[in-house]
C-alpha cells in the first residue's frame, strides 16, 4: 500500500454499498487549508470511527458531511461528497433536508432549554408534524432508540437541563433520531461523560447500527477499537490510513498509525 | 414554576461544582506546600485573605449605602407628600367679652381683623371699637367711637381686601365706613395702626323707612348698594363721586327701585365684586338673580328654588372669583352653587347646586369666604363654626364654641385664623393651621367639578394670572401624558431596535456587525437635551411641513423594502455571495433613500391629491384630530431615538450570547436560520430582550428634556398622536420655579416625583422578577 498518499482508500473487503463517498476533498477555513485531498468510503449500517490527534481535521470532516461548516464565515470545500450517490454540495441541494437525513450529536452536550419532550419533538415540529399523537409516538420511539425512555417517561415535561450529563447526551441522540436520519454523525459524544454513561452510549451504538450508518469521531482509541467496524486515522489534515478497525489496531499499514495507536504520540 | 425551580438541580449542581473547583486547588496547594516555602505562602495567603475581606467589606458597604440612599430618597419624598394629607389643626387663642351694653339686634353688627391678627374691630350699636387681641383690651386710640347717632338697623360688609362697610339706619339713610390697618415699622418692630374714615350719609329711600338689609360693593365705577326697607321696598343704587369715594365732593347717586313681589320675603342680599350682579335670598328658599349692569334698568335674570323644602336662605357669600355662591339656610345646610350651561334658560346658564357640605345643627348665621383660596367658614346660631373647602368638597374642621348663637364671623385675610362674635358678646379668635385645604385623594385622582366647567374633569392647572383662580391639581393628565409619551416612543423604538438587534446578531456578517453595533450604541451618547432641542425646534416644524410625505413613507417604505427583498432573490448567486461585504445592505440603502426622496419631493402633490390640499383641515374634518406642531409623533421619533440604542444594545447582546452549540444543534436538526431564530434563539434570549424592553421603558418614563422641549407641555388627556401632552417629569421641571418652598404646588410636585419613583421602581422590580423566571426557564448556563 502506498504509504504517503493512497489515491483511494476504500474499506477493504466490504460487501456493503458505500453510504458516503468522499472524493478528492480539500477544505479551507479562509486561507488555511484544514483537509488535504481526502478520499474515503463510509459503508452503510456500519460504525466508522475517525481518530487522530487534536487539530487533525477529523471533526471538520464530520461537519462537512452535513454541511454544518457552511456556517463558518469564509469556509470553502473542493472535491465531492456523495451521499447515496448524490453530491451534497451541489447548489440545488436543500441543506435543511440534508441535515434531517444526516443527524449529528456534538461533543458539547447541548439540549435546548426546553422540556425533554420539546427537545425530542423539536425536529419533527420543524417539519410541520404537529399532531399530538404522532409526536407522542415519535418522542417515545426516539427516546427508546436512545435508551432513555425508561428513565424519563414519567417526567417528559421536566426541563431537559434537569437530566444528568449522560442522560442529556442520550437525549441529544434521541433528538437526532426523531427526524429519522439514515446517517448519524457523532463528534466525540462521550468526551464529557463518566465511564458508566460512556458505556451506555457505546452499547447504544451497537443497536443503532442496525438501522443507520454511524460515523463517530473520538479521541479515545479504546472506544474506537471497541465500537467501530472501520477506522480512519487522520494527521495534520490528511487521511493517513483507513481500514478495518481490527487491522488498524493490530496491524496498521503506516508507521504513524502504529505510533499513534500504541500511544507514542497523541 | 416555583416547583420547577426547586426541583431543577442543574444550576445548583453547577454552582456547587464551581465552588468545589475554586476551593479544591487551595486546599491541595497548602497541604502539598513544602516547608521552606510555607512562610512566604502564609504571608501571601494572609494578604490574600485581607484583600478578600477588604473587597467584601467595600462591596457590602457600597451595596448597603445604595439601598439606604434609595430608601432615604423614598422616605424624603414620602414625608414631603404626606403633609398634603395631614389634618388641619386649630387652636383657640383668645376669647374675651367685649364691653357693650343694651339689647342686641341681629343684623346690626360687624367684626373684622387685620391680616396679622393683632387687632380686631367690632361695630356694634353704632359704636366702633378696636381691640388688641394680645391683651384682650380695647385700644386707647382711637378707642370706642360712635359712628352714628341714629340706630343702625342693617350692616353690609363688602367683599375684597379692604374693610368697606355700609350701614343702614333707622331713618332710611346709608352710611359708609372704611377701616384701614397700616403697618408701621419702628426700629425693626412692626406695629399695626388702625384707622377709619366715614362718608356722608346718603338717602336712598325717600320714605325714610328703616333699612332692614343692606349690601354694598365698591368698584372702580363707584359703590353699588342694595337695600331692603321695612316698608317692603328694594332699592339698588350706584354712588359715584368725582373726587374719590369718601371725599367732600359732590356725590352722584343713581338709584332704582326693584319692583318685585319678593321684597317682603328677602332674607339676605349678595353683590358681586363688580357690583353688577345682585342675588336675593328669600325666606321661602328662592335665589333671585338680578343684573345690575345698567343700574337704571335692572333685569331680573332668574329665580332658582334651592330645594324641596321651603327652607329660608339665611346667608349668602361669593367665594373669591365670584363664580361659586355659598348658601346657608335656616335648617343649617351649606351648599355651593355655580352657574352651569344649560339650554333651558334664556341666558344659557342656570344656577345649579354642585356640592353639599356638612350640615350645621342650627341655622346658618354667617359665611365668610377666604381671600386666599376657595375655602370658607360658616357659623350657626348654636355656636358651631365649620371650615370648608369648595374644590375639595370637604368640611375640614369643626369648632364647637360656647353654644351661644354666633352673630358674625370673619375669616382672617391670610386664611390662617378666624374671629367670631357670639350673642354673649364673646369675641373669640381661633388660629388655623390649614396649609393644603384643596388637596384630598379625590381632588388629586378623581374628576372634580371646577368652576367654569360643566362636568367633573381631570385637570392640571396649577397657576394662572389672577389670584382668585381655582388651582387644579388633577394628577391623571400627567400620569396619562407619561404613559402616552412612553407608549408612542416604545411603539416606534421597540420594533426597530429589537428587529435591528435580531438582524445584527443573527444574519449580519461579523465585519459589518463590528461597525453597526458601536455606531448604534453611540446614538445613546447624544445628550437628551440636544435631542429635545432638535426635536422641538427643528424636527417638529419640519414634520409639520412634510407630514403628508411621512404618511406616504409609512406605506411606501415597507412596500419598497419588500419589493427589494423579492428582487434580491433573482440576483445571480455569484453577486449574492458578496452579501458578506454588505452588498445587500447597500442596495437596501439605495432603495430606502430613493423612496424617501420620492416621497419628500411629492409632498405637495400628496397633500393636494390625498388631503384636499390641507392635511390639517382634512385631519380635523375627517377624523376630528387637531394637529399641533409639537405632538406625540415628534416625541415618538425623538424619544424613540433616545431609547433605541439601549434596547438594541441589550437585545443584541442577549441574542448573540445564545450559545453557538445551541444554534448548531438546531440547524443540525434541519432547522432553517429563521426557524432557529423563532423557535430557539428568541426563547433563549427572551430574558435579555425583556430586560432590554423594560430598561428602555424606564428610560422613556423618566425622560425629561425631550418631552419638556418637544411636547408643548399641554396637560390634556387625549390619545391622539397629533397633539401634545405633559409628563410627570416635565411637569416637575416646568413648575419647579413657580413652586414656593413648602407650598401646596411644591408638595404636589413631590407627589409627582414620588409617583414617578414608585412607577419606575415597581416596573423594574416586576421586570426583574419576570426576567429571573424567564432565565430560570430558558437560559442554559
């Protein structure tokens, strides 16, 4: 394998269709280039993890997948990102529609200052789902999907801010699930959480994978090793290696990957 | 809501953890400190502790001082105001028997007092005596003087500042007496020197029938008198003298008999200050109004029945200003009567009873009006003296003398005392402390029927050119003006400021925002006196001229902006991308300036086409709006200009302080920026926007200079945007120079201040409570 610049890093031995296809992508914050010629294939209904040291561009890439970087003044993208074969950066793409298909959970736990119910119903209501029964149904299913239902079903109308940190993060997952996405992006979802909450979320990821494609950015290599099927390693804006998780952690093809996963730098 | 706050562990946890994190390093640090460093560590810790304590003390003292000074201001205002409502007080100061003999005759006596209440005179049985009230002694000079050899059967005292008295004698002649008090200063000591002068007897009725009633009134044109004789005739006369009233010159007497069947029933007479109006009170409860403008041709104007009962009118008096008549009856009722407009009578007015006062237990024997205000005192034949005030419609004080019929009663010239003479020849002087008789809660806050008005009204008019004017201290026009000004200013400022803040915080590029925000905040640096000056002297006349254009703008500007926004959608994307450099704003500016200049240049066309050539007339005829140059519209612009920066700045801060990760969270769920704004940002920023509105409101309520200079300060109660108003604050500023220290106006102005204070204080308190609740509900961290 070409160590320096793999022209096309595809997940090997995948029998699945790629959900997301990233081709020759460069990304700039104003004059600063944040990502360099990224080529990557995210398989459907698998968990893909992006790892790498701080500032390596993994979160930037994640945010490109639902065009949240559009909000940053002066940001610019070259190349293509295809979701189900469609370029999401084409001018006629409805960004709001894209974002309902590609949900995201942030590192910083960010429930809205509303009730638990209103948080989950926020997304559906934006799409003019206003029937109470339908909303109740969506809220219950989403909370169940996020594994939170049993804990909050008696206090749906309490403030979301009254939940613990781990519960708040699962609420954010439920909120993302409520608009029925087929890709869920997770940007270091457990970095602010205690081990028990982390374990719950990791457990959750396994069930989520049955319905949707998950892309997770993590600092925690054990987490990546535990939960993901595929792992991409980023360094200074470049995708160094992308492969089966097992391979990345046991037999990496690149020296830098090995140094990183064995903890020689970080 | 409360339960939510109690149950919510979020903020509490946050605070608890914050405390931990701030304390933890300290403990850690000291326990791990190696011993060589411990000494310096201890010293620095001590200094730190000292600094901490010092800071705590300063904060504590500062906070406490603030609270105390605000409370102090409040208490001071309250104390100044409370005196308005304190009860009047009186004390009996002197009471002694005058030295007289013989039988008493009811009408034939009179008493009087000087303005310092040192000397009283008594005219009794043809004798005039001056008494020193301090010593209760007859003054040696001029002593007891006989003023008439024939018995005096009737005495009439003229109203006004001077002591003019007309006496009717048993042989049908009229004598004039004038008493004067002069102040003489010797070595800085004031002495009052009384003197009197007499005129020649004048014969009115050739029958020489004894005069039973007499009224007199000197005016510029001479002395008007009215007499009733025992023979049942009523005469009116005007005595004019070439060389002064009481000189030796020839006097010219023009007289006329009033031919009326009432003559035998007349019980009392009343002349006005000009000597042109005569009222006859009768024994059968009628008030007969004669017009004496042409003395040789008196006109009977009207006859008013005072009530159902055939109650005898025993006493009549005009309050100063000659508009209100106080009427006392045999049964002891005291009432105030005013001419009111009516279509029933020929003259267009009808004497109407407007107020009843506390009824005396006995027949009214004397009424004496105050020479200062609309107060008066009444006395009855059982020794009671009541003090009333007409405007306030209240009976302020009651004195219960010596149960002896009071024969005459005089209110001291300064309205700070009164003198009575009863049937036991007991001369009694009462001192009065009655500083604010016209103020009650009712006169301040409810509609009052003032003299010259046909209906009770809320009116503020604290002073006028004449002394006999009735002060009107209705607070509602001022409160109303304050609210009106605030409302119109907020109506303009709130949408502009809040929407501007929303646009700046949510949609504007960062570079542009960095310019726009400080520029708007600089608007607040403009002193309000400059704004008021510009508004009153430049903008108000300008607005008056371009009003049709302004009206057109209110329609065309929104339309053209909307059209521009629609047009923007069709601008090529490549050009739209330049939005970051404000191309859209530049285009918008061009559209705005263009629309405004088109409107301005077609001002006259609009006026002639839309308003029939004169918008003021059009407004008046179509809507009944009077257009004043200085009006609420000017204020809404000027005061709006003053409050926009405050509302804008605080709203913008609270909007841009909504955490970015909340925005991302919302956008990531597929919300458009507009949905994010309306469903999330506005809710999260609502405490901040709310307090921005309240602070703007408080500023507008208390604003003085702009409303002072640009409203015209007319205390009227109309919502029309085209006329002015007067606010509490401007009123204080306007009237402060006219308010003598400690006077009624002075204290009423303090009341205005107290109202303002209470108003802003409660608004701020309520706003803060609401803000806290909103924050507990909607703010995240």
